[in-house]
C-alpha cells in the first residue's frame, strides 16, 4: 500500500488514505466512524476524513506520560 501525499490543501481523504496517515488499520477507522466514535464526514454514502478530523482523532488518542514510580521496597517476610 502506498502512502498518500499529505497535501495540506486537500479537503478530504478516503478511509484508506486516512488510515495510512494515522498508521492504523482501515477497518479500525471504518468501524469507529460507523459507530460515530471518531469525527468523520459522510458525503452521501461515502466516508471521508478532513484534516481537522485526522487531527482530532490523533489528539483523542493522546495519553499523558506516567510519572515515574518509586521503587518497590520489599521487606523481609516472617517466613525468612
């Protein structure tokens, strides 16, 4: 599968192009769009994704970094 040209002036991307740009499976994208879990555009029956949709999908998946945990201290058990 070839990678689409990320033209910033392009209005809409097909599901295959959007999936390639987001590095996800097209089926994942289609399933979530069909359930209206991610932003998308329907032109009649045709599913498309705007650059704003792609940005929102990527931002919705962002997770903050965890703070480093303190090391676990293991005490001596009474069985030792």
